C-alpha cells in the first residue's frame, strides 16, 4: 500500500507529495521517483508531512526532481506556502477523509483537516 499521494496542483506547476499515513513518504523515495518519472515531470517537489509530523515547523519539505531521481541531499524545510497551494492540499484531505481518520493526529487537528477550516484563511508567502 502506498503511503503517499502525488497531488497534481491546478494552481501551480509543482507536484506535492502528500503523506497518507503516519509513515513519512520519504521512506518510499524510489517509488516516488519512479512515479514522477512516469509523469515526465522535472522540477521542484513539495512534501506535505502533516499526517506524520502534524502542524509542526517541519511539515513541509522541498527538493528537486531531475527527471530520474529526487535530490535527497538537498531537501529543505519550507516555513510557508502560497495560500492557493494550501487550499488545494486541504481540499484533498477533506475529499479523502480515510487518511486523516486513520492518522494519529489529535482530534482537533483531524477536525481542521476534514472540515476545510483553513481553506482561504492561510496567508502563505514565499514558495
């Protein structure tokens, strides 16, 4: 069973790898690379680890994909994202509640993810 989902953003050209369990998708780096390659994708990849890291400062990571492999030696923590990207991520979780419900997140955080409470309310910058 895959422990991640690759989100094809509507508002951005980058791909977002979303953890779908408490296990970080970084443990499946080769499978992710294979899937990105099959999409003919090259560029920056964002990881959303909310189901494994919670709403902590290391929730979002980024690295580059060269068309063959992810550059795991250059993974960086993102402190913020543009609100349109966050909105798409929160819509994904509200449309796929099985991942959130099976997570070990505290109930208030599950509620936030499942009810789209953050859509349109986060002012992200930088990335």
